C-alpha cells in the first residue's frame, strides 16, 4: 500500500500495517514523537491498534531546537 | 534574592528563558543553557527525519524533561489554524503538557507577528485548556486584549526576531508593563547583555532569547553574561533608580572641611 508520510509518498509492504509497526520500520522506535493521521491526532496509546490504509496521510513530528 | 517569576501558577527562580536553536551541536546547546541558568526552554515542533538511522541523538536527550520546563513554540506558523494544530501535536508529544509559546508570523522577510491571527489562535488555545505565553508586537492595546483572552503571559518584541537590534520602543513596553496583570516578558530582538538589563530595568518580568546567545562568538560566555544581566536588571528595577537631572548642585563628597 501507499501512504503519505510527512508529505512524501511511501510504499509499504503488506496491508493493515499498524502505526507501531511503521514506527519500527522507520527506525523511530523509542523516539518521542506524535502522529497525526488524516488530520486527527492518534494518541501514543493507540499506536498498537491503529491500522493504516492505502492513501492515508500521516504527519510524524518531534521536538527540535528552536527559539 | 528570594523572589520568583510565576507563570501559570508555577514558580521559577530564573527570569531568563532561552531558545534551543542555532547552536553548533547539542553539546553546545546544553552547555549554553546550563550557563544561562534558564529553567524554561523553547523547542520547535517539526516533521521528524524519515529514513534516519536508529539511535540518532535528539534534542530532548540532552535536555531531559525532568530538568527543564519545555515551551513548545509555533515558530514558522503563518495562520491561527497552523499554530493551533502544531500545539495540539506538541501537547500529545509532551504527554499533555499545557504551557506553550504561541507565535503567528505575518511576513517571512521580517518575521513580524500577525496579531490578528495570534488573537484568533489564542482564543482557541485558551478555551482548549492551554497555558498560553504569547509573542506579539509592542502594541499595548493588543497586549491587553491577549491578557483579557486569558493568556498567562504576554511577550512583546523588543525588535524583530533574530535582529539583535535591542529595545527600539521602551515607551511602549513601559505602557504594556504598567497595564498588565500577567507577566510581561520581552521576546525577540535582544542583542547583548545590556539590552537584557534594560528590559528588566523597565520592569519586565523576564526575557526570552535565542540568537543573542547562540550567535555570539562565545555562546557559553554570553549565556553567563545574560544570566547576570537579567539578575542585575531585576535588582536595579526593584531598588528604584535615582531621578534623572540635567545637572546637580549636590556633589557626592562633603562640601565642608575643605583644606585651606
């Protein structure tokens, strides 16, 4: 399936991947991050059970240096 | 001196708030923040780097949340909607953290704030339960309106973000301070320790800065200078300055007992 992550189209193997599995795939495990799916925030507690669908738009954000 | 800056019900002994951008690396960031004595540090909210290698260091590892109060900002947002969206994500990122810095910009060239969008965003965020420290222009009417909306601190600019031009309109800041019942912090434009001291002498409750420290030749030494300037300026304000006179017929040394 294809989803958009941070504005970029990404091809993922298999259907029904969860956000947890995606985080692992992206080497982001253990990082403090927040996820928005199709404009709605997905609480971290729901990463394990939230499945992705073809065409989903994800924003994955973190904290960086800024003033 | 045993007096604290109170923001949203929490007491801070440091009146210097610092940004975490523009440093050479995270080690320098941490060393400068330690030298500044700041307890509140701003962070920006951005898309994570997809395709990073596992174990890449992150800012938050260098500034643990147990040691610092984070102030997630909306830097780079040009609309109320973008700012609100960013801070809701920040709240999720930081486990329900409510204290935020709202800034909505109006122009990419000058980074001048758009106060109309700022007011719109402030209304939504306050209603949504955020403690909003709000960056704004030095317009006293807008500052008062932001207070009335329910912001927990108002943060007028001294001059434009990253300009280092210092305090361009001390008179407006003075009016804002006189009218405010919430903390007033100068945010943006401070260039050197003298500027920070002047802001505090005007009666500001604190100063937020980033570039003045990060872009100094020696950021760590400048961070220490800023800490002292904030403390000196605060004490100078509390002590109450002598009145200004064009000249004085009252010399500091006795006029009697002269030799000869």
